C-alpha cells in the first residue's frame, strides 16, 4: 500500500516543476517587454509572502521605517535619481497584509470564526462606514489615498491585537515606536541649531516654508518635511517615552534621552497644538506612572511652571513665535467656514476633498480646502456620520485602555502598566492636538492607533508581591 501511494505522488513533482517553469517563462517574457511593472509586482508579491510568514518582523519594520518613508523617497529621487513608482505604497500593502495575516491567526487560534470584543466591533464598524463613504463619494484621484489614511490606523490596531504577539514582541514594538520618534526629534534639534532648511535639501527634500511669517524664527521639520505633522508625531511619541522613563530597568537612560529628544524636537516645531497635546499627554503619564507622591508633585509642578513661564514671556514680550495674532484670526475665520460648510452639507463632501488632498490635481469641483481641525476634516469628508464614527472609535479605544490600566497595576505588571499609560498619553495628546489643527497623515495615524494596539494586546501576567 505504501509503495502504491508513493508511486502515485511521484508524478506530482515533475508536474509542479513543469508548471513552475511555464510561469517563470511567462514572467520572463513579460519582463523583457515591460520590466518595471513586472519587477514591481514580483517585489510586492515577495513582500506580501514575507509579511504573511514573518508578521512580527514586518510590524517592527513598519513602525520604525514608515516615519522616514518620505525622506527615503526624496533621497532616492534626488541623489540616486531613482523613482520608487508603485513601491511608494509598500506601507499600505504591509498594513493590509498584516490585517489578513491577523484574521488567519485569529481563526486558527480560536478554531473557527468567533465574535470579537465590543471594542473591536466598534473599530470594524468605523472602517466599514468609511469604506461605504468612499464608495458613495464622487470618483476622484485622491479617494483611495484618503480612505487609506482614514482606515489603516484602526486596521493596524486590530492586526496587532489579533496577532497576539508575546510580551517581548510587544515591548520591541513599543521600543520601535519610541526609537523612531527619538531619532526624528534629535534630527529636529540638530536641524534647528545647525543647517536649518539646508537639512531638508541635504537628504533631498524641497526647502518649503519653514519660517514663521516674516520672522527669522525657523521651525524644524526633520525627516517629515512638514512642521505641523512633525509636531503631532512628536507630541504622540513623548508620552510613550515618558512611560518608559518611569521603569526601573536598563532601558531607563535611553528612555530619558528619547523623551528629551521628542520634547526638544517638538519645541522647535513651534506647533502650539502639539505643545498642548504633548504637554497634557506627558503630564497624564507622570500622574499614572510615578507612584511617589512627592516626586510626582514635583515633576508636575516643574512642567507646569516652565510651561506657564514660557507662555507668559512670549505673550508679555509680544513675540509672534507663539502669539501669532494674524494666524489666530485666520484660524478662527477658517473654523467658522468649516462649520458653515458642514451645516450646508451635513452628509459631507466626499473623501479626499480636504487639507493636503484639496490641492492635488484631479480632485475636481468638490474640494473644500484646508480645515482647522482633524475632527472638522472627518466631518467635511464623511459628514456627521463620519465625525460620530471617528469620535466613537477614539472614545471606545481610550476607555478600553483606562479599564486595562488598573488591571495591570493589580497584576503588578510594571512594564504593562507603563505601556498602557503611555498609550493613554499618546491618544490624549493627539485627541487634543487634533482639535486645533487638521492633520491627515499616515505617520500620525500609525502612532495614534499602533500604540494602543500594543497596550491592548499586552498579556497581563500576575506577579508575586
């Protein structure tokens, strides 16, 4: 019987080789005719296979490399004269592949289809709502890019939770987030004191408009080439760095350095909404993680006094660095315009019509221009339904973190408690910062959702007293 089975299976190998050779021959013929799309498709295919096989490595690479994506693209084009083409969307492919891999893992571990927790259901509902809004939106060139920014953050959170990484893998993911933010912040500090806008042209980016009005005050943009996006990104990174700084471990010195880099880089962006969000986020982390009442009160007092003194100095001196009277008036006027537009069309104007998408070619007549709030951007694109879905997704995720923090404390899991506290601080920072500026960037969405994803996926293991 065994001999018969072997004899039946042997012909399968030559057949597989024949099919493989035929496919290879077809690929070679296509490559000779038009090599660029074929090579791109092969690289994407190999990348998807690698993500499916090694999802955690792909996740770590995404968290650390993605913030430098634009800088890499600029450098390749300016210095090596290489355009990345379709490979520009590698990060989107990685996130979608991770989500598919997470679904497969959840199915295998649960031995079938199981109903996810209510918090996950809310995020799934949020994603589905924006997919429907995208389908209902008028066709335009910015539609897919806008949809990706709206939904890929929550998809990444679900991917992390459903992959169920180990504690070491989750800690590595949190470290990757902090490491990328600290490099970005350190570069912003060097940029301010050193080459200023020549830093941008050094790695191939355009100079841009990085000075405040007609003043000589330079605003660092680091490797993001955008001071506002950098302000949001570092405001989100600082609370997580502060959380790691509270741990008594060999990582503490590096975490303190990371916190200084994030805070210093944030300061030199002169992004006021980033100051508010990042400051409150760090204060919240200190209140949660520092157990000694005296030390906690001292740290909070120092931060509040320094922030208050700096604000008083700039206002009393009439400095336009933070006061910016003309900018405040334009912000107020633009916010009134946003509210009027929403009142006129509560169903929204369609995805891909606001902020950075509004100036792109092919947007069409539906573009509404720059917004003055991330929430108004969601509202103007997705209508009242999109705004409610976004706020609900944020609220539910924060509440899940708030419930998990005391559980981590009761389990005497200091690292877990610190990461959960850092995630609360990160989300708080961006929730507050988004009230005052409309920022739509994947790098911000990733840190907004990946950080709570790591915290929610963290397995609590009770430790002996």
